[in-house]
C-alpha cells in the first residue's frame, strides 16, 4: 500500500477470526490455532487505543512466550501488539491467552 504495510501468515491462538463479522470470535472445538486475516498496519503518531471495541493483541515470534528482556520486561519472543476488532472486553481475550503467532512449532 501507499501508506503502512500488510502483514499476512500469522496464526491466532485462543480465538479465531470471523470473516463474516470482521472481528474476533471464540475458537471452535479442538481448534488450537487458526489463520489470521491480512492485517494492514497504518502509522499514526501518538495513537491511543480505544477503551472498547478492540483487543490489543500481542504478536509473538513462536509459541514460547517465556524469557524476559531486562530493559523492558517484555518477552524476548514478543514483537508488537495490534488492535483487533471485538465485541467483548479485553479481559475476555486475556483470560483465554489470545495472541498472534508468527510461526508454529510443527
């Protein structure tokens, strides 16, 4: 695109992307990981995430979320967080451990 960049090839853990309503949805039974839709990252100066209507979803390189970086306290596996539309509060997805993963182990 002229502004920003597209990200594709990510996997959702703890939720799934519902393309019909364009938002996060509960995982289906026995479905551990699902493919995420293409994400368009747009640079915005001093952006504040909205209080409702989105989940600030972390992106990790692999399934291992362990290891901390002494300067920031984040996992060394952590990449960035993105806002994903949802009709549920953030704590709903946090309890499920919902995250985006760059590469699965298998």
